[in-house]
């Protein structure tokens, strides 16, 4: 189990590690798709998979009371809004 502060949920270290690997591999696939100038649909699919990997990882970090790194938070906000236009916030 991952150590947490009092009152926070616990997430097995193996699950957190798996979620992190999912984020890393999907980020790489998304970047490669963009760098290779693939067809728009495949880049969108890679982006959706990346966002789908980010959400459970950031949720797990949050449930442990751990900070969500700025990079992850920003990627989720930017790419999440791009994959779901209705989720965009106006500020």
C-alpha cells in the first residue's frame, strides 16, 4: 500500500505504478502521433486514450492526498477539453 496522510484512501502501490505507466505510454503515443503528422483521426484517438489514462491516475493521486503535478493537471485540462468540447470552461 502507498503511505497516505490520516483520513486519505489507500491505493496499492502496484496499481498506482500501473496507472503511471499507462499515462507515460499513452503520452508517448500521443506525442509520436503528433510528431509524425498522422491523420487527424488517429491523433484524436491517441489523445482520447491519453486523457482516459490521465483521469484514473490523477484520481488515485487525489484520493491519496498527494499533489497532482502541474504538468498532469494542465495536460488533463487542455487535452480533456479538446476531446470533450462541452467540458471547456470559460474564464
